[in-house]
C-alpha cells in the first residue's frame, strides 16, 4: 500500500494519488484486550463496511477501561510488579505487530497513539494511575522502539492521547515523542490527540513543521455537541493550516456524560456532517461504546458513572451508526466535497446547527439540515441542480426550491429526519 500524505492545499489527505477520506474506527484497547481470533472477526466486519483506518493506543488505557485485559503487559516487571519502562515485553509487542500486520494486509491504514496521557506525570489521567508513570528518560527509547517496530506498516502517529498539556513537563514529554518520530521516519504523518472541548495547542506545536494534522475531540457530553462544528472552526482559524479531522466524536451507545441517556445513530450523523462541513473535511472517526474498550458482557468497567456500562463488543460492532457514518462518508466522496469550505455567511435561517459549505467559486454547495425546517440561503441558486438525501432511511427526495430577490428557499421535507443537500451549478 502507498503511504498517506497531505494535499498541496493542506485541506485533505492523499493516498494512491487521489483524495483519501480518513474513515476511522476507534479501537484504543485492542493490543491489550483482544484475542487474535476476535480481531480477525472485527477486521472482516469493518472492512465489509468500507472503513479504511483504525485508531489504536500502543499502550493500555487505565482511567477508562473494561476488565478484559488479556495476556502480557507491554513492559517487563520487577519483583514488586512495577513496570520497567526501559524493557519492552517481547511477547506483548509480537502480538501487537501481528495485529497491525493483519489489519494492514486487509488494506487498513493504522493510526497509533504512542503515549496516552495516563503515562505522563501530572496529566489528569496519570493522577488516577500514577503507578504507571513513564520516566522522561525512557520516552525517547520507547518511541524509537515502537516506531521502528511499526514502520513497515506505514502508520500515522498520534503523538499524544487525551492530553490537555497541563504543564511544561507534559509539553516536554510530547515534544520528545514528536521529535523522535520524525527523526526515525520523517515522512510519517503526526497529530496530537487532545481532550474534549480543547483546541489551544502550545504554540511550539502549531509552529512546528513536524506536526502534520489537526485532530480534535468533540467528546461525549450532551451539552457540548455543538463542538463538532465549533472546534472545526477553531482549528480552521489557526495561523498554520493543516488537514483537520474530528478524531473522537461521541461514541455510539456512550452515556451523555454523568447523566441518563446514550448517543445513537442520529447523533453520529450529526457529528459527521457538522464536522466535515465546518472545516474538518479530511476525515471522521466513528466509535462504538464497547468496541474501543473491547468490553465483554459481565466484565467490570471503571468509568460507568460517566460513560455508562458498554455493550458487549460483538453487539457494539453491529450498531447502526457505523453504517450511517460509512454511508455519509461515501456520499462525501461520491459528490467530491473535499474542497468545500465553511460558508455559514450564506445561511439566512437563524439556526447555526444547519451547516453550509461551498467551493471557492460557489459552483458547489452542501447543506446539512439536522432537524426538518425551511432553509433560506443568501444566494440565487436558480441555475443549480439539487440532490436531497434523507439520511435516516436514505431516501432521495425532491423538494421545492424558490428564488426571490437573490434569496433561495428550500422547502421543508415531509420527513422528520435529517437531510443533506448537495447543489451543483449548471454549466452550459
């Protein structure tokens, strides 16, 4: 397989010489919690659904975990059971490499998190699991080891996992990781995975030529779902432009964040279109609550109060939202929306939840209408060809369009469902 690279305009990704939409699934804990037989089943199903990328943490997550840990630990232990971060466990990493190889052979791009924040002193998750603090002196050697091990599979690297850069020491840790990745494989793509509701990266990373992508986490709080588009806009406004991806929206089946309720397929469709039409057009990551932690029925889960108990992984694998996100990604590619940029200035209807994006010359317009409503646009679209797709049942609609005094009005549909509108200017 060819490697993934960044487009010349820094807006999207390239693979095999053409635009590559990063359609990922979240499987953070598979190296530590999954058997090879389960992994084979999972890979075949997601490949069938046309996902092309998998996000995995090389090291285990402790602050947010199901008690389904299998087999070896990633480092050798001393007599007291303390991990020796200078001695990787050969058996753990042999299995991890086998899992990466299996995915790579099926055509998946691997995105690997090198250092989740629970291993970094002073980070919020490290305060929950401080016994697993990696010494700063071990960071470079571990990063070199991991990158050299996985380089044959051309992964993308998330330098950090769930960080908010609370201190200079934390920044130093991740600077070491970033520098080391690029010293070993200069062409590897890199990004910083951050906590939810966060976009204020340290300036040294924004200015660094070693950072290739912006990724963000719109997160799992019900009241913060506007961040799907809000964070896309924030990263789009950075002084240095990079492709943007929402790498952690709400997980399907995940709780609403310390309150009753769970996210469903509609929430994932909203997250997809809110993100991709607001600047995060390089890709989108799906997640299912039960897959990312590899949960099994009856197992303990240490963050149920906030996240709610996950589904068994075999049930989570088959949730409807994965299909809906895959279909949305297919539409995005089929109608060639990569070059569109946010165009909220065209929206007259006073609801920011309706998202508008347009090509530079306004020859292509996309509108996402999450809740049924008449929509007015400040543009004469009498010479446009329209496609209307109701996303829940995937119905193709024909809606009334009227134009008066330079304002285009799209009539309400007869469906209580979300609709995406794609309009192309008719050329003679």
